[in-house]
């Protein structure tokens, strides 16, 4: 069972992460965002291929 302090630490960490990603998304243009999405898909394919070896 987690203590209250541990839960609060985890949630504050998650909030910071969401805030950072939100700020990053605000800076990116739609074109850059699409490019990053393409790269994520590409990495997913590569990882799946390597996992089968």
C-alpha cells in the first residue's frame, strides 16, 4: 500500500510531465507534429521488427 506522500509525489510528477508536454505541443506547428507522429510510427515498426529476432 502506498503512503499518501508517495501518491502525492507520483501525481505531482505526472502533472509536471503533462504540463511540459502541453507546452511542447503548443510550440509545435501542425506540420512538425505530423512529422513527429510519422517518426513514432517508424520507431514502433523498428522495435516490433527487432523484438522478433
